[in-house]
C-alpha cells in the first residue's frame, strides 16, 4: 500500500511540473523538480528494502518488520513435448494351418505284453495296443488291422478293427491273437491300419509293433510209478531151474537163487531228464538171516531176453548199481545215483531189466535157508523233467 501511494505521489508531481511549462523548454524550476523527484524515488526504494537488525551493545527499540513485496510468480515451464506414438504394425497375413488328414493314428501305450516281454515258445497270447484317432475321419468296422512285416506270430493278414466306432481324438484298444514262435529269441511283428479305401496308414514314425522275447519252457517235473512186468520177471537157480517168483538167497540144499526184474519204461517221455529213481520193495519177507550169512544184496543191469536158466550168472561179478546190506536199508526206498543213469540210458526202449542177488557169498553151504522172498509189489519210482 505504502509503495503504491508514494509512486502515485511522484507521478502527480511529475505531471504538475510538466503542465507548468511550455513543451520543449526546461526551466530551472524543472531541473529542481527533477532532482527532488529522483531523491524521493531513492528514498522510496530505500524504504522498500528489508531492514536488517544489527545488534548493538545497548538495546534499541524493537523495530517492526516491514513487509516486502510478495514474490512474483515465475513463468510456468512449457509443457514437455509428448513423444509421438510409434505407428502400430500393420496386420500380417496369418500363417495357413496344416490341414488334418482324414486318417491318422498315434500310439498311447501297450495294454498287454510291453516290449521284450518273455513268453514261452509256442504259447498263445493276445496283444493289445491303445491307439488314438488323430485324423479327421471316424473309424468303424470298415477299417482293418493289417500285418505289415516281421514275425506274424500266427496272426491274421488282416482283421476288422476292434473297438467299434472311434471318432477323432478318441482312443481305442486294438487286439490281435498271436502265438509265440517255437524258436528262442527276440521276435518283432509290425502292424498298421487300413482304411475302407484300401490305404494303409501308420504312426508318424512308422508301423506300431509287438516285440517279445521267446524263451524255453521251464521244465515240468513228473513222477512215474513203473510196475514190475511179472511175466518177464522171476528167479533163476544155480541148478538150472526157474521160479516165477523173485526169491533170492540159498536153500537147504545150498542151491543159489538170483532174481530178475523187468520194468516197462516205454511211457517215459523221450525228452525226459531223469532226476530221481527209487525201488520200492514193499512186499517181501525173509527166511533165515540172509544179510548176516550172505552179506549185501546187489542190483545189476541185465538186458536179458525171455528169462531162462542160462541167465543165471555164477561167481562174484562187478558193476553193481545199488546194494542193500540190511533189511533197514531195503525199507528206505532211497534215491540211487547210478540207477538214475541206468534209467536215463533206457529212455526210448520198452524195458529196463535188472538182476538182483547176494554176490559176495551166494551160499554159505550150511544146509539152512537164507532167503529174501519178494512179491509182485516191487515198483520203480521215476521222477523226471521235460
């Protein structure tokens, strides 16, 4: 307010001075007025400047602060130029989609018999694949599963596709009946699908397949009880006579008896491997004390023909397959190793025949009877694998 009033006063003074003289003339009074105006202006400027209190040793009267001019507003900054937007790219032509073929298939998994499953030679099995229709056409019974190459394994050249109607993107289990080949090793059969138009299509990588490994069958174990052929069995005596019974030892006349046993082994398979052989002497009795007086009873191989007196073998002979030196041993029906080999050698023949007698002391010449008398219950028990 003060500043404005003073400025107005100065302006009026200048105006009055200007009006008192003719234009273009400067009088002495004019000059004086000009000087006065300059002095007044300087004073006004001084008054308008802010005062600074300088402390002195003696207190002064408190000076009321003068009001300074309010700061003038600065020119607002100009707006920063907004960057121009990059032009949006023009639309490009979208790539063309590859058309889905009518007939296409992909593999999902092996439902049965995954690759390299071991199967015994000659074994029938059913191979099943899970496949997916990845084409645009629906499969039906007019589509065929077809063998392409490799090991057919007894499968058909073609058969209608199992699983019914299969729309695009659906899966189906496709099966075929096969038989493992009779030769051992890895076997592979390759398969595809044939459309009603006769076009065969496969996976993107080629045919789908069945891969197996054929192995030999695990041996089967069987036990055969071979009865005595009684018409071909009996005893031959040292005096040249025969008996229809298997009596072995000596009698009161010191005549020696040798037994002959015939077994029918024709039913043992040709591919059998003999594992165990036992002789069951279940039906027998004793006269005297044969095992103490005549020593051990021995069994020998003897492929005799029709039994006659000439089959009697005198003297002490070698080559016994089995020996029994007590009634206890005779009752054990034990496994006999050498007897296994003897039966193995007779596979493929009708008969396995043996001679059985006391060999070390055929007779002790004491005029007493020392004898083992067997009945017809003698049996050969054969265990084998094949």
